[in-house]
């Protein structure tokens, strides 16, 4: 009797753990999307075409167009290190807070390699708390406008 | 001068931490009461020193001392006093100091409680526990000395002696009352987890691994759990009100970092009951509380090291490595102690049946720890995927939303089944008496939900039906528990039912407080089900006079306004809200333009929320054009969030239950 109940416990735990593991792997497979910098995405254009991707870069200066009448935001994500850019279109959603030229942005959406365009479903700008490293904490030129 | 005093205090507290660690270890080793007392005093000294340092920093904020780096970074002369003080945790080095200060408060309280207790009995458990506390304090003290790369001393002045005319000021998004209390609440929750962890280590070190350490640290754990619950919810509420995306939870790495210790803490609160009742799971409990503590550090590591990109701007700050080293070193220390005490960690009892209170607890633990690991997996997936196939990938919100449903529903069912299933082994009698009626009522509840959802057009809402079934079952099961207990009390004491209920809760606050928490969980689940599963989202470009529809509601933009406040300009529009043709109110979403905004700061969205019972209408704007009165276009995003009000109520009930449970003072063994 004792033996059998232990066996049952082991079996139940295995099913539970196996089930959870299966769930995680299956969901990871079905939802995982590749992460790119703009430069990497342009380089991998062929393999990333028509895939859901995440792009992490900066909002290219002067690229933002906000078409209020059609509720359409277009801009380019610039690579942090190179000159590479990827165009982004984002429709029927509000521009997130802190959306500013040169600011950090994450774009989630489907990539169209022929147009080098991401049709975004989600935009994230960096949020408010500013836990930057020590270097950026030493205010130099940025502060000057307040001390004038 | 004050800044220099503060810096000196931080350097001195390195010594007091070392003193505490050394003298306590030595005193406990050779059983020398004077050495132990000296170690305890050093813990108090650390508290005083760090209080001085923290006070000096606050003084710097209040007096606008712009020769201090940190003050310039997060404060400005025009910042309201409240936000000058909350600027303390506005950026990294200050928040580490604040974290450390809270930890020294914790240490001082442990010394005080031990002093009170030792008037009656002599017990060295708390003294053993002070050693790990002092070690963690030492780690944080070293971080804020400014002697290591990546973090500067929060009290440091500019090295070139420059003095700024004004500071940069804190980000405007953070200048709301909710943001003033959300971060410290979470910090307090995380830090108080250190204390039960320290007691576990103390128990291992001293060799007394019975339930003594659990009883001694139990209220700390509950305290931590309550505060974490509040802190996490405040964050969600802030995001909902301020960020304009209509939601309260997005599985962001930083949110996950706060949620994982909560899950582990919840698991621990349950598993200790088995140790108390059945003397099982000794090793598991020590592992669980160690894990919970390490996850608070891991959370800091994840969010501060820059290895995971998050919407919270942390950047690669270089302190991640120190956290990771400390996590490894302290885990290794605990494992070493476990190996050393291996013989004493064996369980006195075995699990007897798959269907018993013990296995319900165990299943609860497996699910909670499983959920933690799943969330960790998703959070670390960028790193894991890179390690596996050399290419970084991420998982979206949808991954988490989908993957937590089934374990989440099982857990919900357990909140009702756990309290009513019998110990050792379920019997037919137990099943008939306790389970049958709640199950039947639950099935009816599930069926009614199904009918209702089918009526409004959802054909096969499987998870909602299961969730409603489980929710109704749990409520029925727990109300029956209260009812039976109260009736019995009333009969025994020959008093009214209400008095009986009161007596029942008074006599066993921890158990019935726990049940109240379970009711809160049910309410929370219903709120999440409604707001995550059935929200509506509409977006439209509109001019004055136009209207848009969200579900049954019609929003007509009737006017625009502009109003000047002390530090910002508020411009917005006014909507008439109508339901089925009848006006039910107005909404005024707006944009705040801060006069002193930094160049990298955009105006903030101030969304308008209109409550219709427990459901919310939520409207946010992207912009209010200058020419709005003459045909300018406003971009409007409107949500209908059903049952979202229930989310906050559920959490409030959970906190209430927690407060009832923590009121149980005695160190007697008891509970569910």
C-alpha cells in the first residue's frame, strides 16, 4: 500500500512537471521573436523577412512623422553604433510617452524586408526612473541650460 | 560639511558591519556573552551611522546643495519638498543607500526584539541570525562607499569642486504621489525578506532546525508579503493611471522581478505550515526562503546590470557583476551549511496520500515555484536563446499571459480545496461533507458564466468558465468553513452567530486571516479575467463635435480647455459619455506640459477614467493641437476595461486578510 501510494506521488509529480515544461517550451516556440539591432536586422534581412521581430535602437533624428488625421506614426530606428536604420509604421495607437528624437525605443512587429519596414504592433520607450551608470550621472553640458 | 559627515558615517559602518560579523561569530563560538553583546551593539551602531548618512543626504536635498552630484542628478530648487525627499531613491546610488538604511532598521529591530525576548529566556538564534544580516549590510555598505567602479557615493561632491546653479530635477513622470510611495513600499517588502532568510541561516548555523526559527520569523514573512502585495499593486495602479496604455501589468522584466519574490514568499508561507504541523519539509523551507531572498537580489541584478533590456531605463551600470557574485557567494554559503547540517534536515513524516492536505500544500508549492521558474525563463529568454542558438530572441507579453493560465487556474482551485481537504488522507466522509456542495455550486457558477458570455457573443470561453467555476467553488468552500466554525463557537459559548464568527477569527487569526486572503485572491482573479480577457480598444482621429464608440458607450468630444498650474500647463478635451443614448457623465483626458521639463522629456498623458460600477472607461490623448477649436485633429485611444475595479478590491481584501493574520502575536504553533 505504502509503495503504491509513493509510486502514485512520483507519477503525479512527473505529470505535473512534464506538463509545465511542455507548456513552457511550446509557448516559447510559438511566441518567441528574434531580437535585432537595426544594423543586424538589415544584415539579416533575408532570413527575417515576414517574421515577427523586436528592434532595439534610437529614434532617428528628424524621421518622426505624426499624421494625426490618419492616426499614423512613421519614423526610423537608428542603430546605436552604425548608420543603419529601419523604418517603422505604427497605426491607430497613441505615441508612447517619452517618444523623442534620439530616445531609446523598442519596436515589436512584422518585418518587411523589401521595404525595410517594421509594421509595429507595440512600441516601448524607456520609462521614467533613471538608473543610469555613474558616467551619465555627472551632469556636464546637459545641465547648462538650467544654470543659465 | 554634512555631506562629509555622511560620507564618514558610511566608511565607519564598513567597520561596524565587520565588527558585528566578527564579534558575533567569535562570541557564539566560544560562548562569550560580552562578545555577543558587543556584536549586537555594532548592529545598532550600523543603524545609527547609516541613519546619519541618509539624514545628511536628505539635508542636501532640502537645502538644495548643488555641489553634491546626486542632488544635482535628481533634484532641483523648484521641486516640491515631497519630491525633494523622494528623490532619495530617484536614481541608483541613493536608492542603494535607502535600501541599506531599511536593512539597518531591520537589523536594529531584530536586536530589539531579541532583547525583549531574552528578558525571559536565553536563546542565541537571533544572534546567529544577525551575522547574515550584517553580511548583507556589509555588501550594500561597500556598494555605496563609492570605492568600487560603477556607483558613486551618494554623498559625494563634484570632484572638480563645481557647484551648479540648479539641479536636473526628477523625471516628471515620477512626480506623482503614487510614485512617491511605490518604490519604497517595494523596497521595504524586499528587504524584510532578508530577516526570515537570516533566521533560516541562523537556524542552520546553530543547528536548531525545528520550527523555532520559523515561528520567530513568521511575522516578518507575513509583513514582507503584505508590503510586497501593496507595492506591486501600487506600481500597476500607477502605470494604469499615468502611462496611458490602459493596462496595469505587462510582464516587463522589472515587474517580473518584483513578482517572483512574491510568488516564492507565498509558497513559503504555505510550506512552513506543514513543517509546524507534520514536521516535514525542513530542507525545502530553508531552500524556499533562500530562493526568495536571492530572487530579490536577482531582481536587482536583472534590472540594474543591463543584460535584459527593459522599458525601465537602467542601462548597463556595471553593478550587476557585484550582485551576481554576492548571489553566488551567499548561495554557496547556505549550501555549505545545509551539507554540514544534513543529518538534522530529515523529515519526521512522509507523505501518505496523494489526496490530502499535505499534498495540497505540496502542489501549491510546486505550482508557485513552477510559475516563478516559468517567469524567470521568459524574463531570461534573451540570454537563454542567445546561449542556445547564438541569436537573441525575446518573448512578448502574450507568452506570459498564455503560459500562466493553467497553473494559475489550478492554484485558484487549490485556494478552496486546500483549506477543506483532510490531513493525511481524504475520506469519503470528508469529501461528502466538505466538497460536494461547493463543487455543485461551483458548477452552477461556471454554467451561468458560460450562458452569460454566450449571450453577449463569446462562443467558447473555456478559461473564463473554468475560472468562474473555480472561483465560485472557492468562495462556497471558504464561506462554509467560516459558517461551520462560527456556528460551533456560537453553540459552545451559547452566544449569537455573529459573536461566534468574531470569536472564531479572534482565536485563530492566522488561519482565518489566510482564508480572507483566499477570498481576495478569488476577487482578484475575476478582475483579471474580465480586464485582461474582455477589454475593448478603439482608436480614432477626431475633431470637436465628433464621436466614437467603445462597446455600448459613445464618447462625443464637446469642448477643449487649457489651464495653468504651478509647474505645468494642462490642456485637454471634454467628452460627453453616453450609454445607449443616455448621458452618464463627462471625461476630461489631458496632456501636462511641464514648464521645466528637460529636453528629453515629453509632455505626459493624463488619461481620464470613468467608473461604471466595476468597469472602467479609459481615454487617453496623444496631443491637443493649438488649432483644436478650428478643426484641429485629436488622436484618441479609448478602452473599456470590464471588472478592472475588482482587481483593486481583490488586493485590498488580500491585504486586509494579511493584517488579520499578522495580528496573531503568539509564537505558538497553529494555523491551517
